[in-house]
């Protein structure tokens, strides 16, 4: 089974994000970048599926600046076989990103194309389903576990009040969320082997950008708290404020 996994280079979730002086982006100096946490779930899912199939290839694809090679090497150290970097400058336009990835993937012979359910920087959850549509493949989103047998992918999704099971005929695509696929730690042997695995860099066939961020701003400061009293005597006043001021009840 051949599986492609699309990953994204994102700021570490522990990084403090600052708005740049231009006001339409974030300050990148001093920011640590990593593979997206949800993309790690997707890489782990691909590795487990390939291991269960007892053969095949797990290939990584990323679209971003040359420094994205570091995130790709992390995936190779986990066990992926090869990686391709489409060198370019992605924007907040998920549709443009999807078209760029789909243009490359259209030439791949991948039974499955996997994505993290979302990127932690843009949080749009769009690119995976868009790529699937462009490739003409069925797509299951927010998959917590899956298996493949006789050309059919059985995907399990956690929904409100239960679990949903979706079956798709291969070739297909899926976005992976937290669940069964806890990312494995890269061993020292895996890290050393990653340096020798193929990592191809080519210019991205970038699509026209149709969505532009004009300005960013910080959330408004939280108002100071108020002490209404102590014990049951304060309950009536609390209920009044929640109803009349906050309109919460």
C-alpha cells in the first residue's frame, strides 16, 4: 500500500505569537517551527497502515519555505520512506494551498492521501477535503482510527453521543485527529537513517491567491473579576448578572 501524507510546518504550540509591525502577519524572528501536531497523527496512521499491509511506501509532501525540510526529516525519522518539498510561500488561502498540493499529488500513485485534521496556526480544516475533491477521491474527516482491507478503508469518527463508521473505496483521502495514533518517538537509529533517505525539493506550482489577510489584532483584554459576596447569599445576584448583563441565561 502506498500512502502520501501532507504535512505543514507550523509554530510550536508553546511559542508566544506576536503580531508583526505591518499588522497583517506574525513576527517570525525567534519562533520555533515544528511539524503540525495533527500531521504527526497522520504520519503515525500511515506507518501503522503500511505495517499492517506488510509492504508499501509512506511518502511525505510539504509546501513551504526551504526550512520545512526540518519538519520533513522528523517524519522520515519516524519511519517514512521519502519526502518531497514544494518550495514556496503558502498563505492563509487554503484553496490556493490545496490546488498546489493537488497539482503534485495528481502524478503520485497513492492509495491513500492523509492529512492532519487541521493546522494549529490557521485552524481552517479545509485543505484535506479540498485536495480530495480536486483529485476526485472520497474523503473522511476527523478520523480517529481506520483500517484497510480488500481495497476498502473503514474509518471511525467520534461524534456527539457516539461513534460513526465510514467506508470508502480506494483510492481515497482522510484527515486524522487524536485517537488511536499516538506518534512514535524517533529512535537514534531512525534519526540517523533519516539523513540518508531521499528528500526532493522542487519549485511549487503555486496557485493564484484569492484570500488575503488585511489585519490582525489581539483579543480584547479580559475585564477584571468581581466578588459578589460569599455563600448562598451571593447566588441571587450572580444569577441576575448572568441574565441581565452577560445574557448567558
